[in-house]
């Protein structure tokens, strides 16, 4: 970034109010330039918060996929459980029928 330093004419005495104002302006411009440089550097560097949010997003996606898989597995287990229950009921009825006949 180019420097914004003001130059004073050599024929202006140092105690002149204009000279003092120019010196104060030079100081303010130097601070502004340093502030802008720091801001640009900060925006160019990745922020830890952004990295953390990215990791949280990845974790959320991974957990959502795991939840979907677990939900599908639970539905499969519930269906199998219902089928096993029906088969047991039929087997119990068959055994009971055999025992009644003998």
C-alpha cells in the first residue's frame, strides 16, 4: 500500500499552525494506513472461528448420516422383530394344537 505521508513546504516554519496541523495529519494517516494494513491481513488469513464452524458442519453431516443409517437399521430390526413375533405365535399355536390332540 503506498504511503500517504504529507510533505511540508520548506519555507513554512515549524511553529506555524498549518505545519502543526500537517504533522498531526501525517500521524493520523500513518495510523490509518497501519489499521487498514492490519485489517487487510486479518481478512486474508483464515479465521479460527471459520475453521471451527467448518468442522462443526462436517461433524453435523457425519452425525446426520450416522443417524439416518441407525434409523434405517432400527426400522429393519423392528420389521424383523415383528416377523419373528408372528412366527413364534404360529409355532406356539401349532405346539398347543399338537399337545391338545395327544
